[in-house]
């Protein structure tokens, strides 16, 4: 059994006991204040029973008819309790005004009435404290309503005790005035209760949540912009919808990782159970023309991958060249249509006049290459001889056989202080030298170590 349900059942049992005791003493003393409290406790019992039902419904898991769960049953329960409180306050107020008009009535302020009210104060304080703690820990609107209700009971009981004391001192109207005070407290509690739960049913955002969350989400690495953010609560649970902008060149996996980070920080910031939905939209950041060309190319169906985009400046305007991979078994006519659409997209994106596309076959099912370094020491030595004049002694040379042709992987050492651009240029010179020395190569991969 959940904490919320146990707390609600405890409140129900306490309310039923108080109804019986208050009613007996109220009739014995003819105190309108105590009778008002008896009726109030009767309403408490009904409200506690309603809370038990609401908490039970709210604990049900989501289903196809209620995809967001059943949490709002608690808000409906709290609204019903607020309406009952208003009716109770009206009855108490009318009875109190009637007594005031007729001199206050005959109230017998006995010792056992005062003792009863002292016990009631302890019970009300215990119920209010327990319900408030459970409401905070469980995020329960129904238990929060109970906590408000019991706090009103506590204040009302204090007023009734004061009324009895003044009656004993010779002020007969004091009891009716205390009952009227109880009615006013009940109305204030009902209004507060109704307002907060109407806001919840209307999907009002928690105060300040959107501003705080926008700042937190914007600080997540990879988030370019927070485009939209909505938060609502239901049954002690938050639901957040976030739309963020991400760099369109970041790639699907990186964008998904950013979305996961946003989910985590939103859940942490809200501080209670939450369902967070994050939608990412691609945004163009401060991109170079070559980067814009690559982004445009990835929008074209049939293009597997693009690289080596180069911007050419000519007297007639800008031109762009790039390499694009398409399916190896694609008919050339179909590849030509893809290439034309690729050109059109890049022109729209960059404003380039001419676009030149080098097509490469994409064949993911190619056969694997096998390590033959140990058997081809002669080939390793030929590779080393080609490398030495360009980059000195290579650190490692590996040779792989790929259907009769060879893939060579080698490492060379850069001069201290070189940049990435310098290292890339060195790798290019090493590759050219190795290819010039050995004809049967399919690929040369050069790693430059600092």
C-alpha cells in the first residue's frame, strides 16, 4: 500500500471518531461551535473517503484511454472537497447569525467539552502534519487538500475553545461568534483549495518553472536554441515538452545524445517524477559555404555520405566541388537524377553557380581484408623505403590482403609543434610516395603521431 493511501485511510478513521465524539458533546452542551465542528468533521470523513478513492484511482497505471495516467482524479477529488466546504460554511454561518440575533442561546461550557477540544487539537495537528508530509513526498493534490482542511479544523477548534471560555465568563454570544469565525476559515480554505486545483486541471504551469527550465536547457552543451518549452502537472507528476535547436551537422547520434542530456537536466530541475519529451530541430549555425553544401547534400534521398567539399572562387561567381557516395548497384541513369537534385539543393543553400559532383560507390557488403603483415615482409620493407625520404623511419607498417590488392596502414612521426593542417599535408606526401613505389595498392592509411 502506498504512503498516500495509508495516510488517507488514517485520516478517514480519525474523522469518523471525531464526528461521534463532537456530536455527543455538542448536543450535551448545546454549543453551536462544537456542533459546527461535528458537522465539519463529518464533511472531513466524507472528504477523506473521497481522498481514499482518488488516491486509489490515481495509482492506476496509464492505459489506452488515459495515456497520461489517472492523476487528475486527485484534483477532481480536491475540487469536490472545496465545494463541500463552501456548503458547510454557509450552514454554519446561517446558524451562527440566527443565534446572534436571538441572544446567543444557552451554552453549557463544561470541563469535558474543553477537554474534548484539547484532544481534538492534538488530533488535528497530527493529521495536518502527516497529510502535509505525505503530500510533499508523493506530490498528491488530494492529500494536500486534506492538509489544508485539517489546518482549518485546528484553527476552528481554537476559536471554539475561546468561544466556550468567553461563554463561561458571561458572554453568551461568544459561542455563535466562534462558529461564525469557523465558517470564515472554512471559506478561505475552500477558495485556496479550489484555485490551486482548477489551475492543475487547466494545465497551468508551475510558477516560474518555464523561465528556470529555459535557462537550464539553454546551458546544455549542444543546444543551439530553446525554441519552445511547456510544463504541466497532473497527479503529482510533471509533463514537459521541449523543442530545441541543434547544429544540423552534428549528426543523428550526437543530436540524440543532446536530447538525452536535456531530458536528464529537466527531470532534475523539476525535482519530482516527470515525463519529458524532447524534439530537436536542425539549425544552421555559423557555417562556412563548404559546410552548408554538405548540409544540403544530406537532404537528398539516395546520397549515403558526402565529403571533401571545396569552394572555388571564379570571376563569374562561386563554384563547389564535393564527393558523394551512392549505392554501388544503382543504375547510372538513376544516379544522374540524384546528382542533379544534389546540385539543385546545394545551389539553393549556398548560392553557388556551378556544382561539380564526384560520385563514389557505396558498397557496405564488401569482403574483409586479412592481415598478411607476417607473410609479406618484402612489401613492408618497400613501404618503409618509400616513407623514409619523406617522413623518416615509420613507426609501424601493417599490410592487409583485400581480394588480391593490398591495404597498407602505417604510422609516422610529426615534427614537434606541427598543426593538424601540417600533419595532414605530411600524410598526403607519405601516401603519394608509397603509391608511387607500389602499384598493387588499393588503399593507404597514414596516421601521424605527435
